[in-house]
């Protein structure tokens, strides 16, 4: 079975097509450049697209024109509204037993040890550039694809974003920051 959506051999002048593809910029773009080099999320060969088309048709995960402080509930709602847009999100990964044990063993002073353990239990901060696969999987987490890990399969780039530890979200030109 193929996942083809149309047969290119049957396309004729005047046919209308649409697409939704996630791209990674493969080369820095200078102010005088007329085009942008992109590679799709499936690893197909690089394409070159006019800067005008990129500007008119694409959002980027990290750029924003405005910022708004919101409650964590509103931040989660905004994450749920990203639909098919790319986004940048900062959150804390789930702490592991090893993280906590390492923090405990790194200090001999009781107060320093307690402080280190409290920090370790928060989990490690992660900033992720990606797109949504599944909003809230029933466990207070969203399943996303991490686009910052190029060159590996989508399955190995699947991540869970913990809603309880969201710090900020950048999507469609706006940054939402937890109060």
C-alpha cells in the first residue's frame, strides 16, 4: 500500500493541489538572499524556495512579534490550538530516579543536598521545536515530533510535553509565557 495522495502522471495544467509539509532551514539566509534552502521532515532532497513565498506562507517555531503572560491553563489551551503549525515550547522533562540519586550524591552538606534534590525533582528543562501529533494523551501530556533532532526517524523523535511544567510557547508569531 502506498501513502500517495495524488498521481503526478495524471496532473494537467490548471489542476489545483495543496500540501502541508514541515521543513527545516538547511542554510543561513542573508538579507540579500532571494531564496531559502529547505529540507522536509521526511528527509527528501533539499529544495530552494523564494524568500517571498517563505515569508507569505510559513510560520517559524521561534520568531514572534508579540508576547503575552497567561495562566498555565491558558498556556495549555494555546498549545492545544497549535493545530498544524510548528512551535517552540519550553517545559521540564520528567525527573528520573538517576537524576535524583545523582543530585543526592553530589553533596555532603544536608542543606545543599536537599536543595539539589528539590531541583532534580523538577526535571531537566527542555526547549523543543516541533509539531503536534496528539494533544493531551489522557495523562496531562501532549505527544509531539521534535524537529530539532534531524536525521533520525520520526518515531525516535516523538516526545511528550508535560503540561504541568510548561514555561512558554511560541506559535504563529506570538509568545505565551506562564505567569
